[in-house]
C-alpha cells in the first residue's frame, strides 16, 4: 500500500497549481487551501474540505496546525528524504480526510481524531501516514475511517495511543519501526496493527505495549 500511496501523491503533485492560498502573516493565523510555500508561519488552519500541501520545505510553523473535517494536510514526501518542517504547537486534526506528515519535527504532539473516508478527497481514497518524524508530546490516533493508515520510523517522546481505527484496506493500520519513549497502547482497531507490506521491524518501546500492539 505504501507504493500505491506514493504514486497517488505524485500524480496529485503534478496536477497542482503551485500557488499559495493563504491569509495573514507569519506571526498570525494562516488559512491554507492550496500549497504552503517554504517560510515561517504562526498558526496554520486547513478549513473543512480544503487541501493544504507542501512537498518541499523548509517550513516552520510556530503556532501549531489545525486540520478541519474532510480536509487534507500533506507535509513532505517519502520520495524526498530531507527534513521538511518544524511545527511548534502540535498538530490537531478532527474528522480529516488525509493527514500525511514526512521527515518533520513536531513539538506539542499529534492528535488525529475521527476521519472522513474511505473515498474522496484529492487522492480518490483517503489515507493517513506519519513517517520518519520526531514527535515531542506523544501521539493519539483514534477513530479514523479512511482507506489505509500507517505510522512508521518515528521517534516519539511520550506515549502513542492508537485506538478504534477502522479501515477498508486489510493491509491497513501498519505500525512499525518506531522508537517510543513511553507506552504503545492499541485497542479496537480493524484490522489489528500489523507489519503489512511495510517490511518494517518491531517497535522499540521504553514503556509498555498494551492490547493489540503487543504483537508489533
């Protein structure tokens, strides 16, 4: 599924008009509805149903990111393995379609609750992936109803709670190769967290692995 995800994102990148639909300055709130250009921002808001994409940084966000219902937030790309962004203030998404973060540093944690899926949005299918990032403040991913979801190769200071995510793809809920300085708590996911086709390795957890994540 990772290869499919990369191909879909690449196709969308080719179709995007390189522009920035933003309002306000770096010290205030920025409403992003298209491409987030390299630069420094305050609070970034992706409104309901909008798409905010940046495949190449550097981006610095000093007031956190809020992603609305049915919205898409894409930061970085697996095909471009360089540090993309630093986010101070964390990432908060509620009922979003897609939250995809690569090669970034997030201070303030990640919270993704609910989902708008499994079909629709700019990619045709909805999927979350948080990969190759450093997260200070833990992560909560709960109640996502998209097509596929992955959590790979992250270093997390704080616990990871991964609960009640129901996906269409039987290869979904891939949670692998993370270093977690806290606990990894999983319950109610369908399918259960797994290796899938990621080729990953078991998660290194300094605290406890609980529920469905004792197997990963």
